[in-house]
């Protein structure tokens, strides 16, 4: 995506699209520092710079300009994802808002960790974990399949049908039911889903 297109997208993107972004990776281009400042106005997601050369001066300049990390090319996408998750963990640990549903038997963390039920981890695939995090974050609101799809898949949804959300939610609800003994997600056909809590 070119800088102009990116800035236009950033200014017009929906809140759910921005929430779905796990991180921004910016290569070398003239407006890179300005783009990082623009991103920070709209999103708390990690901003990672790709560097062509090892340069202390450039690295320090990028950190000063709101970048969270600088990686040198070539770099594997898995390393970028791992770095992004590490940044999210640090940000959420420092914010004091790791858990939004502290009184529930089900504890949901918003830093990439699996949720816990009665103190024991519940291993979930990434999409199911993101759906659960979104439902807990929007507790008390009924969310449509489309809203959940947009929050979880966002701008990466071109090749994915929104019907996959139903499959993910079905599997998620089954796992929660097995561990809790009941379903903490209220589903109403044609209306949507709502997290109602998992209190004892």
C-alpha cells in the first residue's frame, strides 16, 4: 500500500477495522516518520519499522518518532508477529487493564494470553480468542455476526466469508460450556451474540 493510500485508509477506517490490526510494519519511505505519528493518533497497535541497513543513528531516530521496534531485513513474518505480541503484552501490563472481567470465573486477558477458567488456562485458537476478547470488551451489548466478523477479520476479510464466524463461535461456546458447565454467551438467532458473564 502506498503512503497516500495508507493515510487515506487510516483516516476513514472504522473502529472495528482499527481494533482488528495487530500491528503496523513500515518499510523505508520518505513519509515513514509522519505515517507513524498519524498511526499513533488512531491506534495503539505496535508500530514496527523495517530497516535496510544496521544504523544506530536511524534506529534511535525511529524510536524517538514513536516506533515500538526496529527490525533489520530480511526478517521472517513469524518474528514480526512475535515482536508485535511482545509489545502488546508490555503495553497491557503497564496499563493496568489486563483483565476487564476480574470478578468472573472466566478471566480474559487482552495481551495475547489464553483466557483462564477457575485459574486454569483454556487453550484457544487465535480467532476464537479474539472473538471472546471482543465479546467481553463489549459485554452487555448484542453483537451481530457482521460486527464480530469485522472486529476479528477487519481489512483482511476479502477472501473469507462471514459465515466462518458462526463456526468459530460454535466451537468457542462448546469449549466454554464444557469447562464452566453452562454457556456464558447468549445467542439469539438473526439478532446476534452477547457475553453475559461467567460468575460463580
